[in-house]
């Protein structure tokens, strides 16, 4: 594990334990000056755009942004997939733009042209490749400058609406609809800005949003308290609720079985995501017996040695299978291993709106429709 990944993992543990361990409190205290500097830079950047010093550019088609206030784990990618399908059902031609975090290049790139996947990890970012593989007829592009990427989509691909995955802080591109996801388990990222907390910007930024979506709304948490906290910053913004539902278990050859097939199965879990505990809890709710859970940093790039060690651990535990996430499966399945008899499977998850669907549909109806490009 790289030093940066190890430091990130340690800091996340300190955030979770900050009120109970003095070492965690001490480390977070050391990071607070950096959070103050970060907050100042964010405020200055927003002021430059608000006063017209920095330019907001506009694409000639409607742009819908899906973003959040905190780093990782709120469910942006499955929400974008759901939203793309919703728009397709309405006859819209959709293209998805992502930054391409931890992809091989920051330059504008077409990951999927709507028919064929043109790039794969590690060149393509995990989320971009996954969306391109799951969504038929939807181009997926990446690049750090979303306006340039949008121009690329308009020039070479058919699109009438553009979806920005993780676009709430991308102030340089005009959005016609801003949707912000809020994780019910940690709505405000421990209440601190990066790097001593998970907030990308202060909660007052919620006032910019057109729709707020509380995700993981089925975890049995106090949603009324979350709503009250949100209303402190966005008194009138519509609020929707979403849940993440296990859909199927995908085998090493792409074959699928229902997720309830995990009931009673002895397995080893593996994940490199923002919230590994939630993944393990999902497996438990499905009735699986999780013998061990090998946790890696978010967006981790696996090596052949990692896979060999994982397979050896599963064989030693006499597990019937290894279960990972779809994003992790993409990277692990590309590696060749010398041994290990335990098959690798991925748990497929879909997002479903359980409250606020009609509100979202009305907002989509109100989008300007200059026509397909």
C-alpha cells in the first residue's frame, strides 16, 4: 500500500474515532490549520465566480449535475446511472461527463461512444468504465475541464442532455439543474472541511442546489433529524429519499444469480471503496457469513500480489467465494493469478428513489430543450 493511501486510511480512522481516542483528536487538531487554508481557498474561488472575475461557460444543451458536499460514498455513480436510464426512457439522448478520478489521463477522453467501450482501467477511471459497460446507448467521457469534455461530446457524439457526475463544485460550467446527494450515515462529513473532515465546502453551499437527495435512507437512521439539519442551510429546497438495493451477484464469467443466493454462504469480502463497513453490512443483511473482509483504500489499484494474497486467504478460510464490489471486480478480474481455487464474484447494486420521484420528473420536464446536437 502506498504511503499516501496509508495516510488517508489512518486519517479516516481518526475521523471516525475522533471523540474517543486522544491520538485521533491530536492528529485531527494538527490538520485543522490546513482545513482553514482549504476553506479560504474555496471561499475565494466561489467569490471569483460570483463577481464575474472567473468565467462561467455554457454548453448549448441542458446540463444536469449530480454531486455532493463530502468526499466519497454518497452514491453518485448509481444515481447517475438511474438518472441516465430515466432520461433514456423519455427519449432523450444522454452523455455522461466525469472528471475521471485516478484514471490514466486528465485530458478529454471518450471512454464509451454509446456502442463500444474504447478504454479500460487503468487508463479509464473506475466509475467511467462501469457506467460505459452498464449503460447502452449512453456515451461516457472524462476530463478535468468539463466544458472541453462537453464540447468533445457535442462534436463527435449524439447528445441532447449532459449529465455531470460529481459536478457540484465544478463552478466553471453552467448547470441547468443541480442535484446534491447527502449520505444519511454521515450527512456533513464529521462537520469539518478537508483534510481534517470530509467536507468539500461548508454546508451553506446546499442553498445552491435545486434538489437534495438523502441516500441510504433505509439504514434505520433518524431521517427526521437529518432533514432538520439540512433545513438549517436549505429551508425550501425539495428533498428526495433514495435507497441502494442489491440486484444480483455477478460471476467470473459474467453470469448472474440473484443476490439472495448469498444466504448461508461462507465468503471472504474484499473492497476498495469509501465506505467498506456498509458493503460488509449489506452482505450480512443478505444472509452471508463473512469470514473476513480485506479492506483497501478507495480507488485502490490492485496488484497481482494483492490478488494472490486474497485468493490464498480465501482458500485457507475454506470460503465458497470471494465477493467484492463491481468497481473492484473490474480491476481484479484483469489480473492473472498463479493459484487460488475460490471464485471471485461482484455484488451489483442499484439506486432507487423511494420518495421525490415526481419532483425529479417535473424538474426534468422544465429543462430547456434546444434539441439534440
